[in-house]
């Protein structure tokens, strides 16, 4: 699981870096006005958000409470891959060293 921890940590750091650099250049709302007319921008945006919804279905399956499900939906729709990387890191660091990929991906009922 160490490899997955490193993988999601790199995604988180990469996304934070590119988001910070882009935000320092101009506001997302300012950039959106220039980009929205481009059909490829809209297609890429739709692709990203459909992907976030697919990941959200898995998170909703994993999370036991509605409050947690709603929180993660809001985080995914507002932070995208930053939230996904954080979710995976939380899940990975909660697992024991002997955990399998099934332990990561499947919901386990009962105490952790």
C-alpha cells in the first residue's frame, strides 16, 4: 500500500501546485469567460465531472452516514482530484500494514 500512498500524495501535491499557480495568474471565473466558448473546454469539464460522479458512487458506497456522503459530494464537486487524493490517503492511512486492495476498495461493516 506504500506505493498507493505515494501515488495519491503525488497527485495531491501536483494538483495543489497547478491550482495555486493558475490561481495566482487569474481567477477561475475570469478564465472561465474566455474558455467556455471552446467546445473542447466544455467536453473536458464534462468528462472531469462525470468522473467525479463515478468516484462519488464508490465513496457513497464506502461511507456509512448520509452526513459523510453529502460532505464528500460537496468536496468532490468543489475540489475534484484534490478531494479524491485526500479521500484515498485517509482510507490508506487507516488500513493496517497487512491490508489488501480489497480492504481498501470494499466496505467493511462493523468496527474498523
